[in-house]
């Protein structure tokens, strides 16, 4: 009987310990959720941070108050990367950084030092960037950076297209529409309904086209150079004839 009683007591103790552990885990999860709900600043998706990471992130924003941080949830990283230019800010450099990096930066001193150095270097280059953009005469709608997974950063700037570039875009679009109409005419007898639909599309206004261009680079210096190249090319286009513009150079602004 003594052995049965002892076994029963041990089982009860194990059950109690398991219940306490489950309750503690639930409380920790609840605490984490509360911290996630109180993440300060702009976000993309629904990023979640632990208490420690949330506190660190708040300190990071205060430390680099001349930058506009946007915290990205893990499931929105690729979307944020592809649409980074849409978050550009004209007055302050935007910093897109995901929740996993903030969590690890809060825990790992070496990792934190590595990524804070990237942010610090960008922060110190903001004045140079603004001054260069102003001197270039480029009409910049916004600029920013994204912290990458490989310990680097990508920089981007959104510029309004020059009038010459807009003219080139309109002419190209008109040529494409003309060619599309010819193709539709050749198939008119067999596909009248399809031709009608295409003709209607060709008559639509072109208001949805963007009048901006996004220039990307792997450093602030490279971004400044590419913006200068684009601005210089646009100014040169203004003094070229239409035929000369059509055989102009192409510059790849994707870095």
C-alpha cells in the first residue's frame, strides 16, 4: 500500500508541475502578445515582439530619431521588399526592418552591433544624401533603406520623371497601342468580340501609369551617383531631337 500511495503522490506532483508550467507558458505568451500589440511606430503586416525586443526596438527608434522606422512582420518581408519604394519618405530616411532581426538584436550583442553599424552608417549619410539630391536638381519624392538578411542594406529613391522621360513613355505607349490594334485588326473576322474588347482598352485613358522612377543601390554613395546619372541624362534629352532621343543610351538603375 505504501508503494501505491507513494506512486500516486508522485503522479499528482508531476501533474501539478505540468499544470504550473502550462500556466506559466500561457502567461508568457499572453505577455508577448501584449507587447506585440504595443509596438511603437509604423508597421507592415502584424509584427509581434517579445517584451525584451519591444523595449529594445523603442530604444533603437529613439537612438536614431532622424530616421523613420517601419517594422515588418515575417510574412510580409517579400512584399515589403518588392514595394519598398511605396514607403519612401521625402523628409526622413525610411528604415524597413523585420521583426526577426529586432528579436535577435535584442538577444545577441554581436548581431546587434553588426546591424546597428549598418543603421548608424546610413544615419550619418543622410545629410550628404539630402545635400547631393538638392544639388542635382532631381525632384525626389522620397528615399529609404531596407535591412537585408545577409548583413547589408539596400537603398532606394523615388524620383518624378523628367518631362523628356514622360514624353518618351507616352510615345512608347502609343506605339505599343498602335501595334496591338494592327494585330487585333488582322484577327477581326475570327475574333470580333475580342477585337472590340481590345479596342475599348486602347481608348482608355493612361492615367494609371506612374510618373515616377525608383532608383536602387547597395550604398548611399552609389545611390547618389545613379541619381546624378539619371538627372544628367534627362537634361541631355531636353536638347536632343526626337530621332536622337530614340537612339539614346539605356542606364540600368536597378542595384
